[in-house]
C-alpha cells in the first residue's frame, strides 16, 4: 500500500498537470495579469520557462484569474473595486462572455470553479450591506448569474476549491470598504478576519478566526496542498513596528498554526504578504513580500524558515517544477530554489500584477 507521502505527491502532480483541453491553447503552465506600457493591460499565459504562450487584452487592471478545469478558458477578474470579469477563450483570445457585478456589488479580484467546471464562484463586496458575498455563475450555461451566498465575513478576497472536493475556502479579510471611498479601510477598529469553509451550495461548514490581538491581521490569500492543508497569507493593518506573523496553516477541524520569525526579520516584510504557494512537492510553503523585496520559504510540516530570498517587488508565486516560480513588478520571471532566485525571463514591456496562477 502506498504511504501518505506518495499519495500526497501523486495528488499534487495531478493537480499541477494542465487539463487536456488546455493543450489547444498551447499548454501554458501559468496565468498572470500585467500592465503593458503606460495604459494597457493584458492576461498572459506563460510556460514553465517564463515565455509567453498567449496574450489577451483586458479593459482595465486585472488581478488574478480562474482557470477552467476542463477547457482552455480563463476568467480574468478586475482588481477591487472593479465590476467586470471577462471569460476568455485562450485559444483565440476571444471574449466568450462578460460578467458584470450586480448593483451594490463589486468583484474582489479572485474566483474559483467547481470541480466539474459547471459553476464559477466569485468573491464580492456587498457594499450596500457592508458584508461579503460569494457570487455563483452558471459556467455551463453562458455564465448567467445563479445567485449569491454569504462569504462568512467582511471583505472576502481570495477563494479556492479544496483539492478533490467542492468545498470552498474563503479568505475573509475583515476590512470594510465602499467604492464611494475608493480603497479606504472603514472599520479598522472592529476588524474580524476569518478563514471560512463553504459547501458548493454556500452552507457555512467551518469558520476560523485569529486571536483577539491579531484582529487587524487581514487574511487575504490562500494556497491548498493536495491533502487539504491550507496556507493563508495576511496583511497587517496595525502599526508597522509590530512584528506579527504573516503566514498561517490550517487543516479543517484543527486550530490554525501561525508561522512567525524573530522580530528583526519579520519587520523586513513591512506587514504585507502579497501571495502564498506550496512548493511542487508540498514540503515547502512560501509567501512573498513585495514591499520588503523578499520571499520567505518555510518547511510546511515543522514551520521552520527554510530560505529568505531577496527579489525587488516580488509578488506572484506558484509551485514550480523544482520549488517555486515567481513574478515581479519589473517584468521578471524567476525560479526560486533553495535560497536563490534564478532569472528565467525579463519582459521589459510589462509590470506583472500580484498573482501567478498555476494550471
């Protein structure tokens, strides 16, 4: 009988392999949004060496993309408080559908598909109600809106589907915003960030909150390992002189585990983790700190720091063939292995946005 490690690695390999349908779009390994020149924006498919596979124009700044599990289709979502999401045929570059957030809602930059690809879920701010919502869209029927469910908190940002199930994990950042106030944070004194687990129909299955002293640690980004372990990255809304942890791990039914560092090293992250990912073999987990110009890699089981990697404006990160692949705001694509960042490509015509989505 195979042991747990071999089962885990096999699951990760399957999760990382592009679906057959993506071969029609050139088999990209990753999706990433970028600003191209002073005004234009686009969604790119890139290979494992950082080379372009396709490029599709966007009407405004993108944030992250959701990849359909079966067909070469991606949903590019506007950065908050945007109200557009484009369904892109990545074979032809054609816009297959355009989603518009309902009145009183705006998108939060992230989405996820159900396991069979029939539904798309989008994180949304219900600013007319002052709470979070998850929009549900009929991906099998032209992306009409089916409805919405509570996100389990305020300010949902990233959401993802747990491997092998239709359970959704939602990072409720806890920050109240309103488009009339731009990106101003309106409730810092009463924040309650949480990690929520929802069924595919929107039932709240479990909710995890941070200790009271970390109530201003906004849970923003998520990564999932093949065995269901969740990594969550946080952004501190308190004083920058407080060396709070910015990475946590959680398994359903257990208490969260926060991974911190000695104060001097923790403060170099400047209270801001931009993205999080597990390594390809699942043994490591990394967060990026674009404001600190570095990434931290931790051992996923022990929680100890394995590497600190310096890279200017590094933010997007995803599992790579060996370790991680990362993008930065200067157009670079790098392979992170050990304590080194090996440049793979430099695209001088663009500035990568926050996220790198592995297919």
